[in-house]
C-alpha cells in the first residue's frame, strides 16, 4: 500500500491541487539531451480508494521502469514532478531506481491564459529549460503499456535539428505525450483540460507559434472502466497485436491486476 498524502490535501496519492488521483512523472536529460516526462492518472471513479492508490503506484512503477529501459537506447532519465513541496518522500519505494524528483506546483508567474493543469506542466517545462536542458517532454502516467519504442523515437525526434513539437495523441482526444524544445507558454494556453479537445487545441497552439507537429502513434490511457478492461487484456496477452508496436509488458500492473481479480473488481472493470 503506497503512503498517503499529507492531511488536508485534496489529491489522495499524487499531490497536485489541480486533479483527482493524478500522478506526475517528468523527465530530465543528461547534459543537453532531451527528456521524457510523465503525468496524469484518473481511475478513482472506477475503483475503491485503496485499489486506485495501489494501481496508481503500479502504473508509476511500470512507467518509470519503461523509461529506464528506453534510456538504454536513448539519453533519457525519468523524474517525478510533484506538489506540494516536501512530499517527494511519498514516492519512496514506488518508482524505478534512479528516478529523480522535480517540484512542479504551478506557482511561478505565468500568462493569465495558462490555468489549472497547464500551470503544472508549464512550471515543469520552465524548470527543466532553466537548468539548461535542450528539450522537455510530458508523458501521462495512465498508459502503463505504452511501447518503449515510442519513448525512444520521441528522443530521436527531439534530438534532430530544427524546432518542432512532438505529440502523442490519446484515443480520447487528449495526449499521452507532448515534447518541446522551448518552454512555450502558448502550448498550454486556453486549454480545456480533461476534454476530448486537448490534442486538437494543442496542435492549434503549436501552429500559432509557427511550429510543426510530429505526431506519434495513437495510444490509450486508463481513465474509465472500458479502458481498465482493455488493460487487463493487454497485460494478459489477450488483446490483438498492434503491429508494429509492441506494448510494454507492465509487470507491476499485471501483478496487481492478477492479485485483485477476484470479486467485484472484474465486474466493475467490465461495466
């Protein structure tokens, strides 16, 4: 069972005031190389609170381990972006060895049209670029089976000459990944977060900045009961193969699902 958040904080496990049951993981490059970052999780409406916290921890473990595997082929290092200050210890024993930590609470001064979740994302990007990094990338934490090859390809694209945005569209209209080579506040401006217009609006913001968008393969995130059922198929090998992409095995998630399969969980996931 993962540790609980400080008393009085609205989010149970991942410590952001902008969302319920949402984890934030971010990447940090070595030297001048790009980063892969992770954030986002919302299954608390479909599981008991203790189950949602445990599954969130399993997702974080798998995604940070997946980043570590990708780092064998690309210059990537994963970090947790957390809030409020002083709560990084809550992730002890949950994330992959070598994962770093980055405060991203949205507190710095920002344009008025960057609101809500966008403030956390922009804060994280600004912090990484201020430290001298060449690129930043945000990646959700509710796609534990995201193919490792996608992370490696993202690093390759961000290392190539010329400025661009890299977008990994999610099936629900959001995005599972956003990579950039400058901390453009406009990428996060006037976005209706948690809607099916997030990816499209982000592409419009990039176009307004004169930036091309390199689009990655569509993937899914686990934020409703149907997606939970699909995840179970994926980790059990029952889903049809998505050639040429090989889903990450997500062993921590697979083990949690197998332990919690009896009783109401499976019925709930199938609704």
